[in-house]
C-alpha cells in the first residue's frame, strides 16, 4: 500500500526557493534512511538541467528520479507537499514525489500505486488543498483503503 511506502517520508513546506531546493528537501527522508546517497540527489538535479523538466508528470505534480546506479542503495519513495508552488519550467508544482529504485524492477509496485494516484484528479486536488502535515498524512493513509 502507498501509505506503507510513504509512512515517515512525507514532508510539508510553506515555500521553497526553487526547484533544486524542492528536490533536496523532498529527498531528505530517503537520505536519512540510507535509501539513497547524496550523489542520487545531484543526479536528479543534473538530469533536469540536461533534459529539461521531464519529471513533471501532470499539472502541479513532479516526480524527480535518477538511475539506480546513480546512488540508489534501496527502493523507496518520499513526498514533499508545498503550500506555495515552485516553478518547474513554466509549471506550478505543489506535489513532489522522489522515487528511488535499487534496480530496474523493485519499484514497479510503488509505481503502479503512484500511477493510480496521479490519475485521480480528486485526490490530487485534496493533496494540493491540504495545508498541514496531518491532513496530508490522513489523505495518503486513507487512499484506497
């Protein structure tokens, strides 16, 4: 379940300076748990600098990630909710999910759950409107339960 993957890995910030800072903050839980190395964060930022904002998956939502060999020690996900959007190119982003996978297969279950969530306009709107961490946690905890 999505909640089990995200439990303890959800953060909320009022505002961030820029998209790079949003990735650094969103990555903290994965860094603290040893799921990713610092070079994974640098790779995510570098990928965007090289390739553009391919991580914007839908309006208001981005999912930065990098290749397993770029510093993913294990598989995990973290989530940063912003109350004030940050620009990823021309897009206003409120929801940042950082995905890490230790190999090319172990993240498929999480990815399928995320795909469901990302297509659920009502849930995305609820997450955007949630203005404190308790509300965000409750929305994720109750998703598909």
